[in-house]
C-alpha cells in the first residue's frame, strides 16, 4: 500500500478527518509528509497507529492513557506489567460507570412508570427532573460526567 490522503486514511480506519487532524495537533499521530501541493500523505504506519488509537478510544481509554500506551510500544522488551496495570485501571473505571448507569436506569424506569399520561403541566417525568429530591437515590448525581463525556468513537 502506498501513500494515501487524509480522506482515504479516514475511510480506511473509520476515523473522521477532523479527529485525525486533532490527533496530529495533540501529537498522538506524527505530522504526516506533504505532497508538493501541501496535501497530507499517510503511510501504512499511520493506518496502524490510527487503528490502535481508535480501538483504545473505543475501549474508553483517555487520550492521556493512549499517549502512555503508545510511548510504551517503543520498548518491546520491557515487562508488560505496567500495561496490565493500565488495563486493570480502565476495567475499574468501566465497572464504576456501569454502576452509575445501572442507577440511572433504575431512576429512569421509576420516572417512566410513574407517568400516567395527561398533560405536560402535570407530567410526572418533568416534575421528577425539576426536583432532585424526588429521586430514589443520589447514585446518579455523578452521571452528568457520563452524559457529557466525548464519544468514545472520537
């Protein structure tokens, strides 16, 4: 496979062009070579690096952690215990988020089951959203972090 443009790289990896540029800007991807006309040109190494980044991001690893994992790749003879520790830390974070999501699910089910139809002015779902005191548990208070998190596909 020869050199490819950013559009072809995006197609090959399923990563948006804007995200590829962002990864270059924050030095997750090295600055690509340019054609005489200034067009970005990528090789197979860029495809492999971008696929690695995308998979790690799909698994929820932060950009900071992805950077750490990439830096570890250049030391193939090093003990992989540090990588295992990073993966275990991510697993713990996923479990924490699952617990939050389960609490959110229970609260939303309760809100929906309380709905008896009628008019907006007497809507129990809107009333529940307006008054946090009506919630069964406070477990979902940190869930806004989940809701505001950038897409894992970014």
